[in-house]
C-alpha cells in the first residue's frame, strides 16, 4: 500500500514491452489474405482531372477505386467550425473528383495481393491531368477558407495614447510532423453482423469512429475502431484521413480485409502539416513599458482543403495574442487562405507556438526599441491575479508567471558577448497554452482476482498513459501499481472518449480515472464493511463479482504556462548557429509523474529547436514538395541537442480534482521564441524568419554589423 | 516505395560478375544508395547483380608502399583499419563523416566511389590523395585517375560492362599531414560543403573542395600557393575564389582554411 505514487518519477512500465519488440503497431498486424493498397497521387499542385484510365492489363492483377466509385456512398471528410468564425464547406474529398489541389493528393486507390504489386499496378493507371497555375503563397491567394475577427477594449484609444508602437511581421514555415511510425489502416467487414472494423494508427479511437460514421452516414454502433500501439503522431493522426476512409470503403466493397501501411514518402507529402502562418503584429506601450493594446493580422496557409481540424490552430493563435500579459485591448484577425499544398492541421503546439513566437519576439523588439531590459519589460506586464479573463475572452485558471521567469533566468545563466569569430546572446520566451477542455471518460472494474481494471476513453501514442493512469488509480484505491491494468483504444471496449491532443490526457483522462476509481472505492468499501474489517479486494470481488463504476469528467480549458531561456552562438565566418543551452520552466499544475513530464518537455523542446534550426517543408515554384524524403526534410539528431535544464512550477488548476494541466506541448511552444530571441540578442536585432539557416544568419551578421 | 520488378543474380567472384554486367544491370554492393533509388523507382534496372558475396574484393592492404583498397571493403573496415589511421589518416577523417554507423557498416568504399555523389566525403579524400581507380571487364582492365574518373554528379567514366575492383593510393601519399573539414545541416547528413587538405612529404600540397561543383574540385592554384609557402587563410581564399554564391564561397573558404590548418599543425 502506498500513498506517494502521485508525484513520483515512476519509470514507464510500458517500455519493457516496447523495447523487447513485443509492441504491436499497425504494420505488425498481418491479416492472412489481405489486399494491400497503393495510392495514385497527383503529381501536380493544381490540375483539372479528366478520365482515369485503367488499362485492361490490370484485370486479375488489381482492383482500382476512383472517385466515381464513391459517389453517393461516401461523403467528403467533415469540417469543424471555430467559435464566432466562418469556416468554408471545403472538406477534403476522399479521392479527387474533377480537380486536384495539391501534389500528393489521392486520386485513385489500387488493391492487390501485395503492396509491391499494387505499386506496379498504380504506375500503369493513366490520369488525364490538365495542369492549372498553382497558388503557393497565402498572400497571393484570393480564397479565404476561414475568417475570424475579434475586437475587445478601446484598441484605437490604446494606440492613440501610446508612447511607443512596435510593429513587426513574422512568417513561420510549414513543418512535417514526422512520427516514427507512419500512418496506416486495416479494414474488414462482417456482412452477417453488418459490422465494419477498422484498425488505425491514430491518436484515439472515437474521433476516427465519428469521422467514419459521418462519411459513410452509418450508425456508430455498426463500426468498431481499434487503435493498436502507435509510434507517435504529434497531432497528425487526430482525425480520419482520406486514406483510412478508402481502406474502409474497399473492405466493404470487396468483402476482403484491406491494408494500407503508409511509407515514409507518403507520410512526408500527404499527411497534414503544421504551422505555415504569417502575422503582422503591433504592440502599443506606455513610456514606462506598460502594454496597452495589441493588434494582429494572422494569415494562415491552409492548403487545398480543410481537414476536420485545419481551422483550429490559427484560431488558437489568435486567442492567445495577449500572451502572459495584462493587455486590456486587442484587435485580432485571422484569414485562412487556400493554397495548392497539402492541408495543415494541429501539430505539437497547434497554434500556441505561433502565438508565443509572435508575442514574445515583439516584446523583445519593444525592449530593444525602448532600451529596456526584456525581463523587466515582461515583469511590468505579467498577469498576477487568477482567474484572469483575457481581452480576447479566455479565462486563465491559475499560474505564477513571475516565478517561471525568475527560474528560467536562474537556470540559463545569461551570456552576451562578441569577438572576432562569434557572437553570443541570450533570449527568453514565455507562453501560456490552452489545454484540456471538453470531457473524458473511464470505467473502473474490480476483477475476480481483486485487481483493478481501468478502461480509459483516452488512449496513448507515446505519452505514457499506462504508467500515469495506473499511478492515479493505484494511489486512489491504495493498491500497488502492478494491481492496476489499463485498457485503451478499442471503441467496442472502452467508454466513449474524446482523444489525446491539446495536452489534455492527465487533466481530463486522469481526472476521469480518479473519479471512476473513487466511485468504485465507495462500492468496495460498502461490501468490505459487510464482510468485516480484514476483507481484501479479492474477498470483495468474490463476494460481489463484477463491481464496476464509470465516470465522465468535464471541464473548461485549463492554462499551462512557462518561461524558456536559450543561449545562442553564431559563427561569423559561416553564419552557423549553435544553441549552447536551454532552460525550460513549465507550470502544468500538479505533476503526476515528473520523470514522464520532463521527457515530454525535452521531446517538445527538441521539436521546437528543430523548427528553429532546420525544419521547413518547401514547395518548389511549381508546387512540388522538395521534402519527399529525409534528403529534403531535415530533422535534428541527438548530436544537435544542447543541454536542457528543466524545472516545474506547480500552480494547481482549480478545475479538476488533480489540480493538473498539460505538459505535452510546452517545449514545442516555449523553445522557438526563446531561441529566436537569443539569436536576436546575439545579432542586435532579428529580421529573419526560422529556420535560422547559416546563410540567413551570415547575411544578417554582415548587414547588421553585430 | 517498393522497387519495380527486376531479376536478381548473386555473384561469388569477379569472374562470375563480369559477364552479368551491361546496360540494363545495376551492381548491388552495400546498397546504401542503390536500394533507396530502387525503392523510389528512380533506378529501374532489369537485373541487379549482387556482389556482396565477392569476398576477394574485401581488403585493405599495403603493397610496395601503396595502399590498395578492394571495392567491396565496408566503410567501417576502412574506419577501423590501423594501417589507414596511421599512414593515410585523411581517409580515416573522411570516412568517419560518412552518414551514421549503420550506414558505414553496410556501405562500401567502392560503392561511394561509383555512386559519385557530389556531397560524398570519400571521393574528395581519395582525389586529394591521388587515387587511381582500377576497373575490370570481360574484355580487360584499365585504371583511371580522379580527374578522368569523376565526370559529373552521379556520373563516372565506368562503362556499363565494367566493375570497379580496387582503389589504389600511391606510395607518395603515405604519411602525409592532412585535414578534413565539412559542413552539414545536422550530424551525419549530406555535407553541404567541405574541404580536404594534404601536405605531402615531398613538400607538395593537395586541396580539394566538396560542394563547389559536381565533382571533387582540385584547387590547383591554391595547391601551388601552399607548396610555395602561402598562409592557410590566403590559400583558402584562393581555393574558394571561383565558388558560385557569396555564402557558399565564404563557407568553402572557411572550411578550406580549417582543413589546411589541420594539415599544417
């Protein structure tokens, strides 16, 4: 019996199985007799499609599915709205009908006895393309897929009375999410039961279920979604993909099991990307540095269609444009533009890294203009009382922003100097992120042997649910960790949940686990009281088989926050940037497992650093992706990772029984702004956008004369 | 990413290999470049001739003062060879920068030389050391120097029926002082620029740039300047003088300077 599990750095208990190779990813499932899918994808960024010709030679070799086969049976993928905004009805078609809007868009699916044969057959299909001029720059697009605008407070008054107005514009590149395991799906259809079963590499089962039910207009009870072990997603496996719908369609049409295991090239060019956002930001300040108002025009390069969640990140960015500061006037506008690129969607941070970057880089610019210490400028404006309703309308539940900043300064040991060979600078970036929200579920059951089984509506794809949820359940029931078993990811076995995204698993899923266990504990104690004092859980299970309790936990958004610091060195001769060290201070409320939380911070920080140093999904002037392999898309390696000092501040959230917030994205949110500000400090100002390539910095050094 | 269909033959000797070579065949050595090209369907040979069983081409030995490297020598064998580290250290420095350990464990010296990627390290080091490339075909044998061998990006003087069997470094290249410097976006990534510098025992110098063109580029004026006693920075600037693009020129000059200083130290 232990009562100290929560807050302990328990090692991930799922790792032994994974490290032994005993985990089971989508491609490890090898149903006998399955048909394998290869997609014919558009080689053009924009084209009209005429006939799709299937040569006679393909008969017996492969079956081909085109948009014509879907008409009237399969709808376009659904689109999710944003509060007070307009979102166009331009959902992604499952297969292209008469137009393709990005290179890599699925045009036809080929089913064959093996993936290799399917690829041979796919090559033989002739699609009649009539190329059209592509739109590759959001600013050149005249099609708005999303629009949002909010004005709050006396914005004009703030800017008129301001002693200083700082203006800046930014552009953050598109990023490929690159999970270790690419996407994939297996479909099978039981005609007798009229049940469609889909195994899918996804962040959770219920959003996939909802998406499939919608496109097939089919009751959810007639679909079973099973999510096996998943090797990462970073946001890119959140909602049903067109390819998954094709797999399910093919299974129903052929009566055979159908498998699609994506290869790396498809993953890079055809799974939805992150970022791709520009902003013009204005900040109004009093002479003493008090921030009076903010204006921002945010333009997002959304790609050719809307995936279900494409509209959301830019809206999140907009809502966070006040950052961690007490700014009472805001005028923020979002335009989501259609371009001839793969759609964007949530990618680790999902709108928050953009907001932190735009706000924090502007604050540093203001400090330079005002001749103030950037930390002092921040301190004069930090929000200090909670709950705090922002000008834009979100309510920050709790936090201690000043303490985060103080710790970040202490941990980073600021440094600034220049000599003949290099320049060195220090920068900080603060953030506040929305996390949690909506609901999550759990069932707790006492097994016949007295062990505890938790069925969770929230499921893992690398976060460590199996450990953290077991910690929560075991502590609540007063049993050992080994007495708790978790089940996830099968829509027919687990209660209806929402999913794993927005750093929400512990605050939402964990709270549901705790509530379900508490309810079960009441039942267990009632039986135990009847049986007498020494009754064990096994005795209770024997006396009252099948004891079970469920919980559905609902809450408003919680707001994690943090302060990051970076020291950057730039080599004069080449412009090469080296980040010498990073400090990461996060306030995610109460931390259930500091070891896993730190792992999340470091992983997120590595991704945030990657976006500063090397990552950028570049389309050439014709709209061809240049990032179809790792020759064209660079990721950091361990060798580029500087030391990261981490610390947690714990301001409990009042909105859930754990006091928890979210930690999955903080590193990706805080690190880019801190690194950009360190680079700016080293250069004495910064007018270039990430990634900070040696060539850009070499030019900046020569032109800026730092 | 599955290759287009091809026939496959595994050879156990050079004599078995040679009759299989021709316009429509590709030689599979370590597979670190050919296999991705096959999977991307950018290479579509009718026949893949696997020479991994041709053990007679797997050797690194000194022969009358010269270094002889069999074409099937794995890069890791070169990396771990004491003979190479002690007497031809430039090769050791260069091979350590090739990809990652997994790549060097399979990749071969001959494969790198035949693939002739302009971003590859070994061709640059071998050029600086005055390598000769020995070829055999069913009709006979010939040997070429680097200037004749490297014709362009991914393009060499090898005829379709020829097999690269050996790389030879002349006795004069032994025990030279040398330096290798490169720049890559991330550790183990393809180099975007680089330089190899050699100061031979007889007072001569070699300087070869990586990323300054489609083939390893000898900087002959800089070599003469170095032999004549020029300072590293001066020779490096001379070497990079004609590199296209101001940043690339600065990068090449800096890397050349580092390589020369390492060779001079």
